[in-house]
């Protein structure tokens, strides 16, 4: 027995309706998840230029925000490491006061040990990196800025032991640190500035304190000189005089580092102001885009529920028609 043309037509009509409903449901679910219209051209009646311009502005803003975030991390880490180096130098200077005029070999030895620790810490800090990039090597962000610390200390020891008195030793070390010898032997970074980052239109910044900066070399030389002041080949008096001279270098270096930190602090303030502005601009742009192509979550959820209910009803109706056709066939 035939099921009849009307029944076949109704089934095909329902199947077409179900197909459309499934497509609409999929589209609605996608819009609910993305919280925006899936077909922007349809929503904007073909005029998508305004949305594209706003999205380009938002994309550019996100790029600058990412650059600002990277620069903030680099600046903050550099500040912290410089502070560690400066604090070590300051602490040593404070403790070395008791050595001056004391003619005490035990105190000289104690200060030499402290200086060796300070030198190790300084090398470690200056060879630190963030996000895979070294901080104190200028443009050479893929290498450790400073070479072997032990070898550097031994070079300073040789220079000191070759001199007849502390004054000559201090002068010789000063020459070594500034005539290019130190840079050639131990500075592995670049003489060029660290890469700059665009944080605003036409505004680029970089955080660039190199490990061969005069402020840093004063501290390294001060620690290295004090670290060898207890050498058995030196008299206690010469050891004391070396520590006194080293102390002067450390104080000078610490003061200069403070100046570098102040410069970075000014940059950090500028980045912070820009970051605050960018957050406000992001809210404005996001709101503008949402007003044009956004989807209200509650309305979208309600529409999905209604579509699911209608789809279930269509499935049920299709099943009933199929059962009715089978019953007619069996009669």
C-alpha cells in the first residue's frame, strides 16, 4: 500500500525544516560562545568597514599592550637585579668601616670572604635573563654578558700582586677596567643598545644598562680587589688599604647605579601611565564593537532553548508521520 503523496510531501517538508533548524541552532550556539554575530556582513547589512576599522584599532592596541607588558617585566627585573647589586655594595661598605685602621688580619680575611660572595652575586645578577633574553648585554640578548668570574678575580689578583703598594694596585686595576682590557676579556655583550620597543605611535623605549657600564665596573672592581686583599703574599696593612680603596669604588659604583635606577624609574612611570590609558581605550573599543556585532548572552541562550525545543518537536512530528505511514501500509 502506498503511503500517499501528501504524507511524503509533509515528511520532506519537515526534513527541510529540521535541516534549517539545525543550521540555525549551530549558528546560534557559535554566536553564544563567541558573544558576537557569526555573520557580520549580515548584521551590518553589508557595511563591515566600520567594524573592521575598530577591530584593526583594537589589534594595534593589543600589540602595544603586549609590548608595554614585556618592557614592564624587563624594567622591573632590571631594577630588582640592580638593587641587589647596589645593596650588596652598600652593605659591604658599611661593614668595611671597622677594618680601617684596625690592623687586624682576621677582619681583612672576613671582608675578603664577604667580597667574594658579593662578586659571585653580582656576576649572577648581571648574567640573568628574562623571557630568554639577557638583560645586561645590550643588543646581544642571546648571550651571557659576563664571562668567568673566577678567571676575572684571578686577573685582578695578578694585577694587585704585581704592584708594590695599595695605591699602585688600585691605579693598575682602574686602568685595566677602563682601557678595554676588561671588556675584551670578560664582557661578552654588545656595544649597541638593547632593542627598543614601540609602546605608542612614534614612541619607542628600551631598558639598556650594560654589564660594562662604568657604574657596574666600579662595583665589580671593588669586590674583586677586596676579594684578594687577604692573599698571603700581601701584608695586613696593604690588605686594609686595598679594602679601603675597594670600599671607595663600591660607594661610587652604588651611587651611579642609583642614578641608573632613577632613569629606569622614569621610564616605568611612563609605561604605567600608558598601560592605564590602553586599558581604558580597550574598554571603549570593545564596547563599540559589541554594540555593532555583539550578542546578548541571555537573549542568545533563550533563542537556543527555543530552537532546541522546536527541533525536538519537529523530530517527534516526523516520527509520528512515519509511524502513521507504516500503520496505513499494514492495514
